[in-house]
């Protein structure tokens, strides 16, 4: 019997795309929140961090209410004949929402540890805020950015609850490795479940070891 590798390919595709989105959104939002001193700072930080403490099924339900056929985004896309639910796009959205707080919190902490004297000195020298961000802040916070990216990727790779709610478990389309483990275990096929567990462990361990290696070289 041929072992179906499609869940691994789907998981890698979903994780890589969602991590790319998280990388950009996480850095930008972390930098903005680091410099924001408005009255809504606590509320905004709480909203951005909320998926970290919510059960994945709650996050999945929230996503479903937004992009489902009856949700505001789902209705808008329906005008153009686009349906995201039960597609790998929905899996990407679920992984992005659930893994985003890890990137955001880690990167924000890295930005907050930068010596403000360095940033102020760059400003007095006429460095624009855009260059200050890309040329000074990001390089100084890079170890934290790298750690956040690795954690977000690993979290995205292991996402189960929200993905199952919005993307389902369609073989060859939305069936990711965590979902394959669940159904293999539920069906009593412990051999297949063990194989997927070992594959996820190997990928996650490789990412963590690579992150530690790169961190030491920085």
C-alpha cells in the first residue's frame, strides 16, 4: 500500500505561506506597537495577542464567521464567485491567525530591548523613520525576529483545531499532517499516525536547531 505524502506537502505549503505573511505583518505591527503610546495601547496589544490564549476552535469559529458564506468577507467574495471555506486558502488564514501572536510578541520584545539612544542618535543624523526601521531596528532585533519566525512556522505546522473548522479534511486538498494524525488515530491506524508524528517532530526539530545555529552566528 502506497503511503500518501500529500498531507506533508499541504502542511509545508500552508506553513510556508502563512509564515511569510506572518513575517511581514508581525514585524510591522510589532514595530508600530513598540512606538505607539496612545490610550488604546493595552487594548490593541490584547487583540493582537488574543489568538495565543484562545482555544483554536474559538479562533476557527471567529474566522468562519468572517469568511464563511454568511460572513461579511465571504459575502463580498461570493459576488465574484469565490469561496474560501474548505480550501487550502482557509487553512493558510487559520494558521496565520493562530501563529501570528508568537511572531508579534517575540519581535516586539526584541524591538523593546534596543537601546533607544541608538535610535535617537540615528534620528538626529537625519535618518528617516523608514530607514531607521529597516537599516537600524530590524538588524538589531534580528535574533528575536528569527526566533519569532521559527516559532510561528512550528505553530503553523502543528495547527489543528482552527484549520479543521474552516478548511476541513479533504484528502489531497486540505488534509494537513495534524489532521491526518487525528483521523489515523481515530481509525485505529497507529502506524500511519506514528509516521506523521515522527515527520512533524523531524521538521520542527530541524527548524529549531537551524534557528539556534543561525542565532549563534549572528
